[in-house]
C-alpha cells in the first residue's frame, strides 16, 4: 500500500505534539513554526496552525459518529493496545471501544476521540481484515 498524506488544522502545536507524539506515540518528522509532520503507522499526518473545522454527526450502527473524522484500521491486538494506552492516560473517548456490526462481514472494533483542536479520530480493527470492503 502507498502511504497517504493528510493535513489537518490545529490551534496549538504544543498540544498537538503532546497528543499525536506523546499520547498516540507517533514519531515526529519535519516541522516549521506553523506545522508538524507525524508518522501515523507509516502514513504522513501533518498538523497545520489553522482555524478549527466544524463537526457534525452521522448515524452509524446506533452511534452518532463525528464527521469529518480520520484514523487507522489496525490489527485487533494493536487496536486493543492503543485503546488501553489512551484509557490509561485518562483521555476521554468520544465513543468508547466497542464492537459494531456484530455478526456481519463488516464486524469491527471501533473507538473515537478528539484531539486537543477538536479533530475527530476513529481507530478500528476488523474481526476479519479481508472484509474491510465487504458488503
């Protein structure tokens, strides 16, 4: 797979470094006074000083999912480990770790949280990774 590049707005680079580098453990790459690169599981996430984005909600399997959002599909063990790391740090989940679409091809573990700038992130793990795009 080719790595993706995603640039998001933040209103405090120090808080973004604490969240993405400290809490989530993403290695920091290049930076300038107005932006910072992070290695997000081999993908390039760049935080830029900019105004906050508006968040709305969309119903997904009984959850009010924040939109827009971004994140990663991890293996089940990595997903559980990241959820435990976030919980141990006392960081609040927007939607706590749970299983969605139980018994369907798309069965997955998921959780949502917000970064300090209000960007929504989702981390998920597929029960059967080969079904990521299955209907």
